[in-house]
């Protein structure tokens, strides 16, 4: 599954578990030794877009979540959770 996620661009890299720490440490070193002003500017730029997007969808998302919480499926899921059983959706 991880290789499929990598192939479709959902993640940047898929590595075996035994290589993960080394790959993360190498990436951290690359950032640590990088051009900090440019990295900071890129982070600010990306976060501005993400914050704008979040604000754009937040009201609609909240309203839809409230509707979902009142749905028969939600009720079924809560009842199943209380019985410690997996929900069975119809």
C-alpha cells in the first residue's frame, strides 16, 4: 500500500521500516543545514494558503459534521461502540 501511495503522489517516499529512522534523520539534517531564511519563507507561504483554505471550508465542514452527528448511521455507530461491537451499516 505504501508503494501505491508513493506512486500516486500521496506521499513522497516509501521506505522499509528498518530504514525509516535513518531516512528521517538524513532529511532533518538536510533541513537543518539548509538555507533557513528560504525554508522559513516557504513555510510561511505554504501555511498562508493552508490557513485560507481551512477558513474557507470550516463553516461548511462544521455544518455537515453536525448533520452527520444526527444521522441514523451515527446513531448506529454509537450504539455499536457502546456494545463494544463493530458497526454494521445497512
